[in-house]
């Protein structure tokens, strides 16, 4: 099934399995079912626990925090991730702090789902990937949806912990087919799963065995999907072999799978759609350069979108945002 339907089934399963789970968000009730139709049918099946809210992200955050403190497991939808800015104070200064402030006597396990990313011509305030602004916040997990991580596994992890989590879902993932590894493969790519104890799995994809790859590529979300296509094409057409590392959780990061790959290749390219500068990729470059300084053949290459507003024109938008061409150019440069 397509990712949006898989996510819908995941939320239905969460509502069925735990009466503490409630869904909140703007226009998520039927017949609309949310801006990207992820919640379609859920308010009909669970009318008391799937509730459309006023157009106020601050109110959604506050209500969700209160419900979580009262023992519920709220899942809040943010229609466009750009409006996470309106929730920032409550997420950073309230949800993320309660458990530590009250020595574990209060927990605030809110799951915030946010549709992020561009390439749809939605313009400067409806196309951004703002997750980098939440990275490094103590006691807040940031997890990125991908086509290689089953949302059922991811949400089971969320609902089994007492921490708040931000789950970013790139809009272009919704119509794509989930391609979780089957029998050690994703399409024509060799697939493996790598994780430290207690961490969500990191998926590793390559056209040849990992020990034969000359470049490591670290990417999440929709950019991981683009990177996988580039890696497969370069392997077939030019025998440039790269290993793609796709984490689910991007903060705090499980660096062990990245280290294991780069220790073999000696080269790392990071890919993200967020704006360049002070980014996830920059943190990856810092960590890997420090831990594997003597084993790197070249500096880590950070691929990110231009540090400017995102145009509404699709042609201009494509020039600003990271796409397949930028990913391919970076991998080629790293492989030389």
C-alpha cells in the first residue's frame, strides 16, 4: 500500500489497541480526513477520540500536553510543518522538560506529526523542512518517516515510551509505496538493518556488498528515496558504488551504523532538504570527522537546500531545493 494508507492503518491500530490514544488536528475529521488524507475514516470509527481543532497550533500543543500529563497518549497533526514555529515554546520549554523537571513523576508523551518539505509549489511558508531547529533539544526525539521504515514499528516504539517525539513526514512520501526490506533486498538493492540496543533501526542499502562500496551516503525521509534511486543508477550505468544509510531517528542520532559504514569507505556525503547552514549534516560532519579523523579520505560533503526562501514557481523551487542532480553530483565528487 502507499505510505499514506499505511500510516492511516497504523493510526487506526493505535486507536484500537489503546483507549488512551487520541488524535488532534486541523480538519482531520471526516469527510475531509486531513490535508493529505492520512486520517480519513478515523473520526467516523472513533468519534470521541479523533477531534478536529481550531486553527491554532499553539492550542493543539497546549491541549496535547495537558492530555499527556493526564495520562492520555495524544497524537497531534500539524497540517504543514512550517507552523511548528507556533508550537516551539510549548514543545521545547514544556513537553520536553516535564519528565526531567519532576524527576520522572510527570511524563508528557506527545507525538507530533508534521507534514514537511517542498517540491509541490506551495511557496515560502508551506514548503519548508524545519526539523533542524528541534535537533539537540534535550529529551525530545526527532524521527523522520521513510519508505524503508514500517510506521507500525515506529509508532509502537513511540507509544511504548514516555518521551515526546516529533515525527516529520515529507509530503512526497504520502503517494509512494512503502518498500520495507524483504528477504534482504529493496528492489535491486541489498538491504540490511543496523541498530544499537534500544534504538530504532537504521536501514543500509547498496547495489553491491557494503565492503565493496567507495562512498557512504547518509540521508533521511524523501531525500533517502531520491538517494536510493541515484545510487542504483550510478551502480548500473557507471559502476560507482555507494552505501546509503537511512536512520529513522535523526535526533538523538545512533552514530554507530554511520561509523561502521564510513570506516570502510572513508568518505561520507550527507543529504537533507532543510536549508544549508547549522544543519543535521553539519552535525554529522562534526561527529564523524572527530571520531574517524584518521580514516577519512576527504572532508565530509554536506548537501542541503539553498539558504533562502522557497519560491512558489516550481522551476525556481527545484533550483533551490535538493534534488537528484545535487545528490548525484556529490556522490560523483566523493567517489573520485
